[in-house]
C-alpha cells in the first residue's frame, strides 16, 4: 500500500497503567481487580493511576476518589509507593537494555530507542518488540503484569503516537503516510504536543481534525502556533526527527548542601521549601509546566532517601509547595529527630511547554479559574522579586538566615542563568 517503505528509526515504549500494574505485579490479590493508586489515605484526593479494570469504569488519573467509588463501589485504593515505582523503572530499563540501548528516558514510564540494521525493517522491529515484551514477562524481578505498548516509526513523535494506537500491550508500526488514515477517529488533542489551549487555537483557525492539520503547509502551522514551534510540529507530523534544541528541557531542579545549623529535619524543611520556590520561579521563566516532582534527601551518616510524585501539569508555587509537603511527609517517618540532613535535591520532571499544555483535568471542573489565579499570583511574585530583589515576596516563612542557602552562587552544579540571581 505504501509507495516508499521508509526505514524505521525509532522505537518508543510506554508502560501501561504503570503504577497500578506495579501494584498488581507485587500483590497477586490485586490482579484482575479495579485498582486506583492514591497519594494519601483520604477520600479528598485523586487517583494518580488506575488499573485497566478500573479504567473500564471510567476511572483515570485525576479522578477524585469519592467520584471513583461512585463509579465503581468495589474499587480498591492502594497507597502509592514511589520507591517501588522507581525500582521497577530501573529494572525495566535494565531489561530493555538487554535487547537495545536506551536512547532517552522520556519519563518514569516511557523510553525511546534508536533502531539499527535489521531493527529498521518491519519484521525486525516486531521481533525486537516481542523479545522485550517476553523479557519483561519472564524477568523474575518484573513479570507478566507489567505490560507496555511499543510503537515504531521514523521519528520519536510518531513512534510515541503509535503507542497510543493500541493499549494495553500494543505493538504498532506507524509511518507518516498512514497517520491520517489510522487516527481518523482521534480528536486533535490526542496528539502529543497539542494541549487544551493549542487545540482551541487550531479550532479557531478552522483546523478541526488530523487530516486537515496534516495537509496544511508548514508556514501556516507556524502562523497558528505563533512561533517556530508550529513549523517544528509540521516536520514531526511528517516523520522527521528534529535535533533537540536546548529549549527542550528534561528537568528543572535545585539542590543544596546544608550549612550545619540547617541540618536538623525541621530546619531542613525550610530549605526544601526555598528550593521548591526557586525551581517554580525558574520553571515559569523558562515557560514550562511540570507534571512530576522528585525529592531526595541525603542524611549525614545515612542513606539517601527519595520519593516522586506525579500530578497534572502545574507551574504555580502554591501547588508545587503542596506536592513537596506530600513528599516530605512520605520520607519523614524514616528520619528520626536526631538525624541530620546533609543535602536536599528537588527536581521537576515531565515538563510541558506552556503553549502545549494538556490541562485535561481542569476541563470539566471549576478548578480552572482557581488554577489561573494561583499562576497569576506566582507570576506577580516573580515580577516583584525580579524588580526589587530576591526574597522581596515569598510564600510562608523564610528564615532570617535565608541568604546562607538561597544564594545562586552556592553549591549549584551548573552555570546559573543571569536572571536566576534575582530569584
Ligand atoms: Mg504509560
């Protein structure tokens, strides 16, 4: 059917309902059951993952638990354990690496690989995917309940799109020539990179489906996007892999080695808060939203503790601080008051550019105006701090010795941007 069978170049692997699958793999009693993974033991929280059995009831990431229980009275809620997910992530990475080198760890549950030789053919690609799937199922540290959708294409964007064609346990090859035919039933926002705002902008420009979008000339996309990103999107849609620019950031983070007086856990918390504020300011200045936070704490004479939390994309400091607090509370049971915190690192992951944000959670709720107000507040704080100097406006309590740990010059492992001296 295809005139030219262009060689495949990339594989993308997306784990299906990752957190929920890990729970089902670990506990046989959860297998075959509707499971929701929750961040805290309360009804006033939302699912951070749902098993396929739960998804069948319409429960997904972001569904409030009281709503989820209404949809499915038999729902089993499991308190998430991010250390387990991190372990499984590492084991999966090792398993994939037995079959093909990882090109990029795209997120906690997504990986991409570059193909070579026979892997670039349809048969070779399918063989490779089957080997990886079998490898995961037969690995005694993983297992058959860890499933993934694997996609192949000439670029990462289409390979990822291919993983969305079939879930769970998919294996799809998608070339750009087939994109329109195979995604005819999709709305535009199912494409990675088209968030709620961009979707609206496209609809306003009279672009309502993938067919129309695909056939527009690149300069028209540039016009709709209002930036060169539109033109880049055209190339992605047409199967080209673009060199990543510096602007395609993977993470924003800050870490700090604590001065002795800040090492008691209650003082260390203040440092963690300050680092989170800094990371939030940086995130906003770079024009990103984050969907995951990682906190790691190194104790003076002890191990390194770490925890992750995934959430719907945010960039306001109030929400980031709330997520930090969740992570902190998760780690603190393992820190006795006599222990001392030597180093704290905070990083934000799953970055999305603000013009491509998928604020799907806010679509059906009244949360949108509240979220916007929180963002406006954060941006206003940034502006004041830039104008009048760092720490002019902060959230909560800032210890008087703040200058000892929030200075840009201290203990950062990378070269700070100029603007950062005012953050
Ligand atoms: Mg996934």
